[in-house]
C-alpha cells in the first residue's frame, strides 16, 4: 500500500508542477496567443504601418458602404469594440454572415492615415443560436435590433409568443 | 465461476490473480470482465445507436434553421458531440493512465490503448466537421486561433499515445510511456475549454456552460443533447468492444506462450 | 436547404467514421472469439 501511496503522491506532485509551469508560460505568452487585436488596442499602441495584423471587432451600425472596383465588390466599413473604431476597406467577396453589428476578423495592414486595408475578412458569429421565426418576432416587437448588439437572453425567447405565419 | 478461471494460472498474467478481489481489482479479473462487459455491451450500443439516429434525423430535418447561419447550423448536431467526446475521451484516457501508473491496474492498460484510437477518430471528426462548418460561415476552412490549435494539439496527443503504446517490444514499457504522455497532455484540456474565454479567438464561446443558461433556443438544444448522449454511448460501446477484444487477444497470447513452453519442456 | 454540400459532407463523416470503427471492432471481436475457442474451448466467452 505504501508504494501505491507514494506513486500517487509523485504523480500528483508532477501534475502540480506541470500545471503551474504551463500556467506561467501561458500567462507570459498571453499577448502572443491572441488571434486578433481590437480597435482600442490599435489606438493605445499603434503598430508600425505596413506590418500585417488581424483586426477584430463588430461592424459599426450604419458604416457599411458598398461599391464596385475593377469588377470586384468593394466595401468600406468601420470596425468597433465600443471604445474605438477603425475604418476598413476591403475588395473582394464577403462571407455570408457579414452584416452590420456582426463580429468580424480582418487581416491586413494599417495605413499611415490610420485606416486599415484588409486582404481577408472572416465573419465571427457569436454563441447564440436562434430560429428564424424567433429572430423575426424579436425584431418585430422591437426587443432587439441585430445591428446594435446581442439579442436578449435565450431563456426569454422560449416564453415569447411566436405568431404563426399568415395568422 | 471465478475459481474456475483462477485455477488456470497460465491464462491470465500472474499479477492479476494475486490482486483480484480487492477494490478496483475486482474488475481486473479478465474472466469476470469478459462476462460483465459482454452482458453490458448490447445495453450501451443499442440505445447509443437509437439516440444518435434520432438526434441526427431531428437535427437534420426537424430542427429549425438559424436566423443568420441558415441550415449550416445543422452541422452543430455532429460537430459539438464530436468535440465534447474528443475532450471527454481524453479525460477517460488520463483516468486509465493514472490507474495504470498508481495502482498498476492491468485492465487500465488495455483500456487506455483502446481509448486513444477511438478518441483520435472522434477528434478527427470534430476537426473535419468544424472545417466544413467554418468555410461557409467564417469564410475559412482553418484559422490558427487558440481553440482550433489546441484541438489540433489534442489530436496529435492521441496519435502520439497510439504510436508510443505500440512502440516497445515489451508491452508493459509501452503502457508506462503512454500513460505518462497521456497524463502530461491533460494540461491541454483546460486550455481547450477556456481558450475561447481567455484569448481573442475566431471560434465563438461555448453556448452550453455548467452554470449559465444555454444561449440557444430549446428547439435546437433538445436534438443537440440527444445526439450528444447518443454519440457518448456509441463511444463507450466502441471502447468496451475493443477492450473485450484486447482482453481475449491477451489470453490467446498467454495460452500460445504457455503451450510453446510446455512443448519445449516435453521436447 | 442552404449550404447543402457542407451539411451532407459533415453528416457523412459523422456517420461513416463511427460506423467504420464499429465494423472493425465487431470483426476483431469475432476473430478473437474464434481463435480463443480453438485454443481453449472451456474458457471462451
């Protein structure tokens, strides 16, 4: 029994050591592990122009302007995190989920004038999943406007009276 | 019944017999394990198949489409169970590894060696279905964000365990090395779980958490829970069936060795 | 159904991969049982 007990303690000690080593190195690398930086990060410490980075945030409501450039769709919009916002320009096809109020991650470079030239736009969807009729009912009742933020909590949808179509 | 197996020491490795009957080692007796698992297997496999089928049909044809993702949200009903089992399977692997290192439980070695291939398969399923979901929704098959990268690391841990366990001539050393690798890899599990909260990731945070209300409509939650439960039972049935086969294969090897030795003595 | 090819591919993976594992496991079980019965008719499950 003592040998088993000793093996158990050795194992636990190794686990604690390994766990704290990992926690320490993860917190040291914390800033390098981010997939994207937010507009307020860019405002606080602007990266050198020309350096490629990922900028992430929400598409600001009312900021999307679409046009055509050389046969390709071109889009200008602002990415915001609520505290700062950056103007972004992108030429190319946007993902299906792109809309005002949607989270996006754009890859590109900052230009000297502070605007961002994106070469790739990824849509980031949130963790809420909602049937279309619930979304329509929430929008119709004025409880939620998708371009302005997150929907009310899911627990409230289930008590929501969903009017039948054509009813 | 147990006595009958115990009376034939050539069939089971000796150390199994000396410990049988004590605590966890009650289940270490291979004869008893084979009988018990044989009786249990249909009762895990049949509900597993039925629940998975029900969950998938519900998710594919009856659950509503998402307001912004459209029908692509149906990939959730296979992706989320696969992701959950990739982590849960690894936890089971780590549990078996601890039982193997600390208590030298002989069945734990066999079970660990059989969990890792199944876990690797479900992790691959998670990565493939996630990629098929990411392309139409995010606009990319793959991104190197913390969630996706840590799940890829999990996949490599499984592959490493599969290779390491089978890399030694002496199986005991393979089991020991594999158990250490599996336990070291446990640090990856909280990283996977909390990656979406600790860092900016493209992957969204979890919809279903232990303490918060799910951020999902109930009509989508039910088929998801059904298919998650179904796949969990399927996973368990696969591991149980493979471990049964492994126990029998070990008995076959022991019998062949004993027979060869017997012939040697006679000759 | 929108995005049908992606959904179909994901469900195919999710059905065929576990099914492949199940077929392999059943085959292995059958083989082991047969070999064990040939070696030791009394001890086979």
